[in-house]
């Protein structure tokens, strides 16, 4: 290609993100300078966190600036290099943005081997979602064999991995997902013990049924009413991992907080927020262990692959409508 297509943030979204919030531009392919290399993106990661990156205000990373290329994880191949440690032909993963080509100095970039796993897997189970699941569950949730672990967004990129790791660690796992198809997937294919369809079931009643001894670990990806309901079913000294709150990201009204938070006091429970970047120096450890589980068939992965960079805004919306099963990826 002789042009570089890019999606730039045009305005800060209000409510649900729209195509009009972005500017689609075409320009020349950039040239890498000294100590830099040029990556041609093959797949772009679509993550709920992207909605937060568009907002003004303090967060764990600076917001995407108006007029800047939309931030996104991506996997691609090096096509030109002036960097001594990155060679043409190598595959890499990093925050390369929603565009065809990106220039990098190597900071935050990881080399990957497409012979070990397909490229999209490095944006899912062996990428940021997998790292989030691994460290969020094991380091924050601290599950013990025999614990009951509940995970919301169970059919999503993070949730599918959380539940499987919990099973590997000897836990009983109950998922929460929207729709019968997603619930069948996490039980029949991923091996969860049960899954609650929040669209068609009474979540509180189902939690009582599937978690008769209470919830020891709750991995929260959705926030809102689901979090509030799980708080009523905690076991003594339960651990809640606050990973995300996708149900609240497109609110135009104030974020809905938990009204049942006193359950934390009664049950001597804890609720802890986590951001995966805090474990960046240990990603290699997680990739090695999860790669071993994948090779042994103990861990399964599923990618929902959409086509065409030009379809980025509409594909991103699928996340917030709950249309995807597994990790949502855009093939450039």
C-alpha cells in the first residue's frame, strides 16, 4: 500500500460512540527515523477500555487527544527498520493505533512468534485481555481450590479466560452472560460449571441456586446492577476484582454505584480495582504459562474477527451492544 488510512478522534463522544466522533483520513506511509521501525498492522484489538480513553479527565493513562490517531493495540509485521533490535519480517504487538502503518521506537513493543499461535490470539488470550484475566484473578482475586468464582462478561475476551484459569486452579466457576448462545458457549465449550443469562433470568435467584455457599471471588467486567446483585451473595472474606464496568461506559447520567456495598463490611470482604499495566514486567511469565495451557488443551481461545479497517466505528459498537463472543478483533 502507498497510503496510510487512519481513524483520528474528532470529538469527545457523548453517550454511545458514533462514527461522527472520528475522522477517517488517508495520508502517506510514514518513514521510520533513526532507532525506529515501521509496522504494517494486520489485526487491531477492539477493547471496552477504548471508550474510556476517549474521555477527558484523569485516568490510568492520558486521554487520546483530539486530532490524534485512535489508540489501540495491534499486531503486525515490521516492513522497514532502523532499529538494531527489531528486524524486517519480525512480527510484533503494541499500541500501534487504528491505522494501516505505525512508526515505533520499540517502547512497549513485544516480539511474537506466529508459529506458536495465530496472530489474533496475541491480542486476546496471549495479549492484554489474557494478561488482565491472569493477573486480575490470581494476584487480586487470589482463588483457592474449592472456591466459588463468579465472572461477569463471561463470554468476552477477559471473562472467557478468567473462568478457565479458575477451573484450572480447582474452583467452581459460574459465569454471567447475555443470551442463551453465550451461556451455552461458556458451559459446553469452556467448561464453566454454570452460566446465568442476565437477559432472561433473575440473577439474584440464579446466584443463590448456583452458589449455595456464597461467592468467594467475583471478577467484575460490567459494573452496574450485576455488581450490586452479586454483593448480596458474598461469602465471608470474599474478594471482588473490579476490572471494568462496560454497562456504564456510555452513560450520559452519573455512573451507577453499588447500593449494597455494606455487604463488604458484614462479610469482611474486599473490593479492589486492577489495571493490567501494573504487571507489565511479568507479562512473559503469564504468556509462558498460558501458552503451555493452550498447547496442552487446558485453555481454549476464541476470536471474533471482523473485516476492514474502514469499518472500525461500527465494529467497536458491537462491544457495547454485546454482539461479540470471545475476543473482538478487526482484520485490517
